C-alpha cells in the first residue's frame, strides 16, 4: 500500500541531463534516486515509469523535482517542513560510497524494484562518481539475464552496519567474464544493527559442550548477534561452560551452515514443562559469521 507521506511525481519531472532537485522514492519508501542524480538514458526513465516513483510531501504542494540551474533556491529558517526533512535525513544516517571500507568479494544483495526478486552478487570495485562493479548474479549455477536500465535496491553489510542504495544497471557485460556496471550512488542509507536486538525464530540446532562427545538437539526460539535462546528436553551443561551450536539459516536466498562457539549463560525450566530454556552467548564470531547473521537479521526486519 502506498505510503501516505509520499506523493506521485509527474512524468514530465523526469528529464534527461538535468539533476534532480530532491530524492525520489518507491511507493513503500525505498530510496530510488538521490538528490542531484542526473538521468542519462531513456532506459533509466522507462525503468522508473514501470516501478513508479514518489517524493515526500503533501499532495497538491508545489515542489519542482528538477533543479533549475538559473534560479537560486532559498528557504526560510523557520520552514517547518525543511526542519522535518533534515531530521529525517539525520535518522537515515547518509554516508558516501567511498566512506565505507568495502572489501573485494563482499556480498551485495540486489532486490529488483517492484517485485520480490532478489539476487546475490559479489562486489568487484568502483570508480568514484562513475560506476560500481559487481559480478553477474547466479541462480541454480546459471547466470541471470539482467537487462540494462533495470533498477535495484542494493543492500550490503559491513561490520555492524547495514547499507542500502538504489542503482540502475548501466551496462551488462558478458565477456570475458559476466559482470554489471551499476550507477554510482551519491549517498547510501546506513543503519546500525543492534548487537542485542533479538528476533523470534524457529530453527533446529545441534548443541555440544566441551568434554562431551555427544551433542544434543535443540530448537532456537530467538537470536541476536550476541547470542541465542534454545529449548532442550533436559538441562544440558553447566553455567559458564564453553561449547558450540550448529544450525542452518537462509540469508537472502543462500542456505548457510553456522558453527559458532558459545558460553552457556542460563538454564531455566519452561513454564509448560516441556524442557529447559538455555541462554547462549556467541563468542569469537568470525567476520563471515557476523556478515551472515547481519544479513539474516536485516532480511527478517524487512519482511516483518
């Protein structure tokens, strides 16, 4: 359903070669193109027309989307809408592409605008203010046909930060190795994934403790970057004891086996009498494990 805080932008507002005076968004509030972006091809405009595009504001308000370089725009210091917009931008924590320490090979998740389609690609590199290069997505070991002009919401994770930006496919290259040229984002939305934020899950796991050769089965009920709560039929282990927990999760289309070192922090009987709830702290998380968990949590939040 369309967000009531966003109103449609007329087709005539999209013009080749002119920078946008304001950012434009999808009907659900995802950033499509940042302020100042210059539309360079008709394919880009057609892609926007297919998915729809909106701006924040009040229906009927005069608010040109295209910058007029011959007019100097001024705004009153007491303009409440300007203050609200600035507060919104602060909450979004905008950052520049080159401010993030991207590593070659990092996973980028491409969400096709206007559909539930999601692809996984690998970061190759970028040329500042010109292009972002990623590998061609694979599905069932076959390259996906990505046409030029398609628009994606790109999501990526680095440390405890989740990043998102909109991008158009400017060029699809097939030889000698398939890869994509994405439009360079003027800015990225950045959100901190809270270390202790828990999400409810229902994941089968295998739990082991040091000094025991026999693991036991468990069901994880909730999880965070800091740990998990799991139900086991009987008390298993002593408080403060080290161990490991293994489970599989789906992180944006990829099933990953997690094998994490733990410390048992609590054991308590379940009120219904069906086993005991065990609280585990995750320790010594690898960069890969943190990335996968961050992607899993972020996807869960998006799909709520």
